[in-house]
C-alpha cells in the first residue's frame, strides 16, 4: 500500500513519517507533499490508499484535495489533521468524506489508531465499495447542476446560470417559488462525540430526500462562515411543509442539533438571494434550542448588532494586565452587558458577542507579543456551538466561564513567554537525559507543568525543529556512539537508545545517516583500521 502525507510544514510531515513503522503496517511507499497541487498530482499518479491531509495548507484548504478525490472517484481514504482554530474546515472535511481527524501536535497512539481504522476501511468488502462507488457516481452526475444552482445566489450570475440550468435540466422551468433554510456553521457542536459523523450522515440523507422528490438541494461550506444552506424549490402552489417535516424527522433520527432560520416564500430564481438574506437574519433571531430549532422570518426582524464601548474594553484590558481575576470577571460582565445593549438573547446576539470577544482576545495576544505560532488557548477547545450544545438555559453564563478560562490562559501564556528561553533549555536537557525512555509530548508537558500545545510550538521556535524529530536525532546520535564504541548487537543498541523495534530503529537510522546501522559500524571500523 501507499500513503501520502500532506502538510505545508516540513516538521509536521517528518513527525508523521517518524511516528509509525509504516512498512510493518503494510505501507511500502510513502509520499509527501506541501501544496494542494503537489498532492493532487501524486494522488492522480500514485493512487495512494491512504492520505493524511492538513485542513489548512498555507493559503489553501484540504477540502480541495477531498473534492479532487471525490471528483476523480479515487479510492483514497483520508485522515484530516488540524490546528486548534481549524474546526470549521475539519467539519467540511468530514462532510466530504474524511474518515478521522487528529489534532496537532500528532500523538503516536492516536495516529496509530486512526491508521488502523483506515486499514479497516481500505480493506472493506467489494460489495460495500461498490455501494460507495455508486453513491459517488450519482453525486457527480448532478455536480454541474448543483454548481449552477449555487451560482443563483449571486445576483450577477442569475440570468446566465439559470439559462444554462434549463439546458441541462428543463424541469426547472416549472419551479416558480423557493424557500431557503440557513444554519450558521459556528452554531454547530463540532466537538461533541461523533457529531461531525452524524452531521455528515444527516446532510447526505437530506440531499437524497430532496433529490428523490425533485424539490431542493443542500449546499455545504457556504460563506461567510462555512454555513449550511438548504434551498427548497417547487411549483407555484407548493408550501414545502412535507419537506420541512421530513428534514426534522431525519435530524431527530440522527440526534443532530441544528439551529435554522427560514425565509418567506419567494420567486425562483430571481428572489433567491433575498430569500437567503431573510434566512440568515431569521437564524440570528432564533431563541430556541433543540434537535430541530427553526425560526421563520418576519418583516420586523433586522440584522443583529453590538454597541461599541471603548471605555469598557479598556477597563477589561486593564484588569487583564493587572491579572486580578475577581476584577476581570466583573469587567467582563459589564462589557458584555453594554455591548449587547439590552437586546434579547438570541443565537445571533450570542454569536456576535463570541466573535467580538475573540477579536479582542487576538488584540490582547498581539499586545502581549504572543502569536498564533506561539500559543494555543486551551486543550479543551470550544466553539460557540459547543456552548450551545449543552443547553439553552445558562448559555451566557457558560460563555462567560469559557471567556474567563481563555483570559486565565492568556495571562499564564504571557508568563510562559517571558520564561520560555530558560524553560526550553530545561526541556532539551530533559530529553538528553531521558532519550532511552518512552517520552510523549504530553508526558513532557506534564513534567514541566505547561500546556502541551504551547510546549510544541515554543520548542520548535527554540530549536528550529519539532520535539519528535529532536528526540529522534538524539537517539540516532547515541546509537552512533554505541555502534562505534561497543560490540552490542543492533537489537540491543535499539533498545538502549529508546527504540523498541529493531527494524523500525534501522529504518530511522538510515533516514538520518543515509546508511544502515550495520553499514555504519562496518565503515567506521574500516576507516579506523586504515588509520592504524
């Protein structure tokens, strides 16, 4: 089998390569790519059974690779990997068919588990693969039609796209009115157990249902925030009640909470964009919570907004600089109450509050000279959807609690940044003294009482390479010393320098030195004898 590793950062590619004994897992050839273009070329030429794909590749997205795999009907299983702030894109990767995702920095046991899971899928029985292939073909036959329907959301493309649509699907001449449902991506509970898988199933089922009756289509990854849009269309007299009831049934069956806004009925296709705007506004005005929470638009609704308050922002930031937690809690609540300006607590208002807080948070990070490369917020990352996923009652309190957690982490990270050079020197000393043991990044972080993700970034900044590669280099260096100064067998040397598999040790040794351990020893002794 073949595996492709796609990431724009070389240390991540190297770490993934070094973490597993790929050959023993059945992968004889390993390819690497740092761009989408390079990845798609390798996928086309080599047809790897497995691809490990970063969801954000420089200025590109891993979803482009997923789309290519689906369009070309290539049987490549994908494991997505992501940083802390990429979950809107991770959701898209799952929707497009990714099997699993892993959070950076990659842990060996989790990578191993994901690869074993992928091997099960790769080895699926032919009947299952035939079903999957059939679904893929059916999706691709309607792809052009979906693209044209998506274009109808852009006013300048309506006339030309609808004309092309009528050429390939004349039945659309009978579609006279439409209704749009909108789900804002940030309201989805992406970290809830198996939520992304359930959401993927739900969207596929909704698509199949709408296609079967010829009265709608579902769009994923709609801007501005990777939203989900359901377009219902039909003849002049249709009311779409049946379709709405069926979508609710499917959501209940998958136990998948979806917060939606619905437009009024509009002329299709000329008023489609107006319908979408109404659906977005209605979604923001939704004050319900549940598996299928639908808010219908009425003319009294308008765009949500927050009131600006530089005075309260400054007071909150001042309390953060001082580091006085009781004062921070008071100032945070005062700031939130002022900017919400007495408006009802709807999904949209809480979404704006969430976005505004993290915009301020980014400003505080920059002021503290903490960059995204240096720090993550916490190990227990949340989105607004995760907060909403608990219950509607007390949602604002849960938001305050999470904001405080983030502020505490910011204060702690600022201290760590100030101590970082000395701390990283201690970490490298620790690795030099303990290279022969099984050391994970989490264990190292626990030993020094710091955040694992922060440790990973700070270590790379200090040494220029990732911790996995750094530790591997120490072990190979120590192995070289033992090969030249002792008569120990290769298996014994592997064990003494921290490798618990002699074959894996030999492969890693050759990657670093260019020769096998036995050849290294032979060449060293040959040179020594010539000198004598």
